[in-house]
């Protein structure tokens, strides 16, 4: 089965050769595929899911690659996983985004974990290498949309969800630091700290007390 993953990686690297991510760093697109596959592997994804992670953008972004070609190399199951993760680019962009939310709950287990890894990678890249022409609202809007998609996925690994939430927090704060006011960045920091406390099981009262003490300590400096 290791051979399956190796072949999927080789196939994806060839198909995406010469493609780059949208961020200011202009990383080779395979950096994204490496990260998605690594996440799926770390979070306990099956061999088919790891192979699908490497291949998930080949039909969408590497024409004329299609279901039949993927199936001939890797079988119909993996080809079907890739199709689950493929947007119809003949549709308007907003329609494609709406469909990702609407169809998220229908994904197979393999497609769900790949989708989580994909969104984690994409949101994470906003914190370190955002597209240089994205305004604050667009960056925040992408994070909100990604959260809507992930929120509809089923049977996700807790470690994966935690990683995704942390990447969202980082991307949100960095967006305000880069493009917002100092006050907006400060408010975002406090809101993120409160969310983190609640995710760890703190009550509203405990969260409020923590923030109060944090503010008091800050003012003493």
C-alpha cells in the first residue's frame, strides 16, 4: 500500500508541475499537497485517504485529467474520492463555495478528512503568505467560509479539528495585524483567547475572570 501513496505523490507532482500557490511567497503548489497529505497521515487517515490527499486537486486544476485517468491508475474508489473534492469550475465562484457547504455533510470519511486537511492548509497559509491583493474583509470572509464547510463535515478527528481551529485563530489575528487597526488587533486577541479558553472547557465566568486578570496584569506593566 505504500506503493499506492508513492505513485499518487509522483502522479500529483507531475500534474501540478509549474503551478504555484496564490500567496505572496509564491510557493510551488506541491507544498500544499505535501501539507494536506501529511495532515491526513498524522490524523489517522487510511491509505486511500492519503493517496486521495495527494490527488485531490488533479481533476480540478490539471486539465484534461479526469475520473477515468485517475481510476485507471489508482482504482475507482480513489477516483471517486477525488471527484468528491472537485469543484465544477463552469459554475460561478460563489455558487461553488455555496455547494462546498451544502455538500460537506455528504462526504465519505476519506473525503471528509481530506477536506479538513485542505481547509487547514489553506487557512494556515493566510497567516504566513496571504495573497497580496486580499483586503481584510476577504481574508476574514475566507476563514468564516472555511469554518462553515468544516462545520458540516462528519466524523472528524479531534486532533484535526483542534489544528484547524488554531490555524483559524492565527489567520484571523494576522489579518487584523496586517490590515486592521491596533484596536482591532487587540480586540481580536482577546476574542481568540476567550474562544481558546472555552474550547478547553472554561465557563463564561472563568473566561471573563481570565481576561480580567490578563488586562489587569497588562495595565500594571
